[in-house]
C-alpha cells in the first residue's frame, strides 16, 4: 500500500481530467432527512455557547462577498469562460478557512458526552442551518478519545466535491485541508484545552459515523475539555527548581510528546537572527482572506517576516512530530534580508541561507495560473514546507503521505493567520509545480517541497465588499 502512496506523490502534481464532472452531485451541504436536530444559538459570537461558536469558526457559512467577472478572470481563460448570467456582479458565500477551488469539502461531526454543551450522542454539523443532526444516541467517547475529553470533534472530507474539479489531485488537497482545519481548530479553541490527533483507527470511526469510505474519509480528531472555574492559586515555586523538575519529568513521561523523525540537522549555511515575535493566531481568524487580486510589491518589514515565520514553525498540540515538515521559504524585498531561499529554524528563530539570488524568475517558471505568476513578481515571502517521505514512511507506514500533507497545510494556515493579524495579505496556492524548486533548495533523496503560500502587501483592488453573516 505504501508503494501506491509513493507513486501518487511522484506522479500527481497537477489536476487531472475528469471525464464527467456532471456525474458528481452539486450539493455542498449534506442532509439527513428525518433525523432529529439540535439548533445551536445564533449568532455564535453573542450566544456564549462555546461549541456553537467553535463549529461556526471551523465550517460555518459565516461571510459573503460581492464579486465581479474581473475577480474571476485570473482563474479562467477569458470572460466568456466565466459561468455567470449576471454581467455585473454576484454574491458568493464563504467559510472561515480556505478550500481548494472554494469546494468546501471538509465536514465536522460531534461526539458529545454528558458534560458537553449539546445532547449526548453522535452528531453531524450542518453549516447551512447552524445546527446539529443526531446520527446516534449514546456516549461513544470511550471508542475515540485518547484522554477524558467532554467532546470530540471529527473532521472528514467529502472526496467527490474536490474530485469533480481536480481529478486525481483531490486526495492531495483533502489531506492539506485536514491540516488547515486542525490548525484553525487549535487557534480558536484554546480555552477548551484542545488537542488534535491524526493517527487513529480510521475504519472504526468511519463505521461509527455511518460513512462510505469511498466517498468520505475521516482525517482528524480534536478533543475538547470544558474550562474549569478559576481557583485561588498559591505562591510561585520558582525557588524550588529541582523539585519542580522532578515533578515535570513525571508529567512528561505520563503523556509523552511525539518523538522527532530521524532527519538531518541544520546545515552550515549563513544564519540570520530574526526579531522576537508573538503571533496572535486567534486575532487572525477574524480577518484572514485570500488575496484575490494578488500583491502590490511594497517591501516587507523584518518584524512582519518574523511574526509570520514564528507561526509557520510553531509546534501544534497534536500527535505528530515537530519535524514532520521542514520550514523552507523564499524571500524578496524584505528590509535587511538578502533575497534568496532559506530554511527557517523554529528553535533558534533564525533563517539559514540555502540559495542566494533573486527568486522571481524561478517562481514564475513554477507557477501555472496567471494570479500565481503575478504573485511571483509582487509578493515578498513564499513559504514552502518540505517533507522527507523516507523518514515519514518509516514512522507512519502508508499513512505518511496523509499526515505529511496535513502538517504542511497546518503550517501554512498558521502563517496566514499570523499574517492577517498584522495586515499582511496571503494566499495558499495549489497551482504551483513545487518540485521544480527542489533542486534549487538542494533537496536530496525523497525530500520534496509540498505546497506554497504567497505573502505580501495586498493589491489595493483586492479587498472585496464583504459581509459577516454572524455579526
């Protein structure tokens, strides 16, 4: 099975032809006719219902935009190819996280226990109505949770929504989107001590949710604990470091973190230290959007670069090792930073030079669409997570591709949230032949760059009229 995964990684770089796109249903929200429903309070921001707000922040239909044919032109060959009857403008709905082709293939299910804010059972989150559809009654947490969680969220992907547009490439996008969804969940559910898992008994969960694995796959779990009431705390024990260290060692042993992969250490390239940064991912969820018209080419400050990279390399609260991907990037027109390709070292908060020189021509050659090529000329920062397939396969078996792609998607989404919090625009790009950059990066063996995000100052025509549906 792992050989099939390896062939998939080596062969599928771009969308493949879909023989009959019309054979796939156009529905973007599932329905369960006749199943009991539990309404969630609306609007989520004002209700004080933690789970309802979290679900809206993950997969809810939360905003709408006015677009014009000019907004769609970079994604088509001509105005005539734009499938729209209104020659002036039209309204589209959006969700909190990016999705390939705005197909929104991610779904969320809720496994609630007696201490949850919703009735005990297994539920499907309906984003169109902002309510829960009960699929099973009873407490099933013991079958899925790795700790005493009050609620377990299950993220799935409806494959045919992506396959109708991208063909064989749909699986790659589904895995990347799982990482994006997990990164969003960990950013917005901090007060519920959220932790994520990407390794679990898939077949058992598929059966529990009543899914057909040929149509919809389970990709991630997020376990939630409700916040406890604040207590009166005692004095600091900083004066007793040896005793504290002994106790901390027991805690680390009782719930050990994932061991790092057997990857190479940092190289001997020139190092550049970056300013201290404290990215606010939660703030970024309020304003993050794709730069629909690209960037205007203004220089980026080193402080902005440091904030984005700090989030890019941040360790997530999940069951994957911190070095499942390496954090490569390309820089141009950032004040005080020479143009070139770099490897970001999170522990040192430093850039390690990989290749010098203006990267724009190389980036343009790797870009497929007009908007991506425009970003190759006018963005300041390009993030490209790199994965070592050999090391990941040795640890995860056939699951290596899925978790590696998820780690790449999560890293880029964290960076985009941090960018949004400081008014830096971003766009995650799938239409890039990233493997064309691997030689420039000096990658060897089965190391590959996986995905790209472009960041910079947003083009002044890029901000579209937008309406928050939950305000």
